[in-house]
């Protein structure tokens, strides 16, 4: 059986996989529907009061280039399709009861050179079209009212890749509500290793305190098998100073865990809970698996002791 570099990368990367696709805290709400789009540069479109009633309605993910006119004068890497500059707008209502929480907007991918606004306020710019990004929109929200998200995408320099990228908001967009004290983005790192017949799951957790007060927290980690049984658990106490981040480390041990292999890609769920004053304020689930691997210059690669 030929083992490719891509396959080896897949094996070695089985450490922690977020179930919610990269958003590792709070409550996520996909906001892909009912966006407005216009293919032209209209700087005033960032304003909340701008009239977009004549714009085209689109669903995200969206690529405007794929519907444009082909031309042999354009680059082969773009599929002989044009780029350009486009604007997206969406109106969202943030309930009044959310005003004591933090609210974020998370883009999985915008190609490229994006600028994001809420109610006319610039949240930030992201030149790279492949990297996901998130903005804290809490300071600019009008609670109990309509709020306008506007995104400018500049793909005018379209011959910028060796393969077709498309143009626009081409991946999912999420709205995230969270307690001011929550797990940091990508804040759970779980690295499995084997010690003979014992699986050891090393865990690093980063917490973010967006309040001015020190918070005393309880952290619970549970490792759950595929048949929904808790097979390992521990509890830690942690104090996080106001407006600070704090990291803690721990591990969970499992006797004779089901190993991840090619025939049976066994995975476990690491459930992490953050508790304050007896109340759960945040939680996340991280997929992980146990396996061992060995490289030898004479024998090659072995997975779980099998070459």
C-alpha cells in the first residue's frame, strides 16, 4: 500500500478537531442567508442608511466570478474569468437580552482583500483570502434593533493564484454569542500519545476574561467514547484576572483505548466545561483519537506498531 505525503499529514494531524468547524466557544449561529450583493465599488455602501433594495439577493457561500463572462485575455489561473470589486450587505437583529454577552462575527473565508463594517464602523481588513478571521462587534451593536453588516471584497488583481479561487464570501459566516468569560478562539489543544497500553491525552486550555473583575472558575474535562460513555474525567480550579487570558494544562489517561487506524478510525469526544458560581458559562467539544507512529530510515513508517 502506497502511503502519500498527504495521507501522512492526515494521520499526524489527528490531535484536536472542533465539531463546530473552527469556532471553539460560545453559541454559533450560521448567517448565510439573505445577503445583498452588488458588483461595483460603492464606498458609501458601508453606511447603515444606504439603500440596497435594488441589489441582488444571494446566499453564502457565493462566488461572483463564476457567473461572469469568459475571456481569452484573462489569466488561465482564474479560469479566464474576471475578478473585480464587490460589496455584500446583511441586516441582522441582535436581541436586547444579548447586551450582557459578547458578540462576534466569524468568516471562514473571503477572497480576498476584505474590509468588514458594522453600522458604518470599520471592524478590520484581511488581505489573505484563505485564512478565516473573526471580529468583536459588541461595541457597535444597537441592541433590539436592526444592524447592518457590510463587506467590501477587492479581487481586482485577480491573477493572484496558481489555481481558481473565485471572488467573494466563499465560505460560511457565523454570528457567535458568548459569555464575557469564555474559552479563547482555538483555545483547546488536545495532543494524544501512547505509553505502552495507556493512552494519555494532554490538554492545554486558554480562557479569556473580558470583564474587569477576577473570576474564579471550575474547569471540567470529560473524555467520551463513541458509544457515549465517559471514560476519563478531571476537574481543576482556576482564577483569571480581569481583562486577561490564562492557560492551564492537564491530562486524561485511558487504559487500552480504541486506537485510530486505517480500518477503524476511532475517535473520542473531549468535552470541556467552564463553570462559574455553579453555572456553566461556556463549553466546547473537541474530536481526538489515540495512535502511535514511528519513522525508520530502513523500514519506513509504522502506525500503531504496524509497518
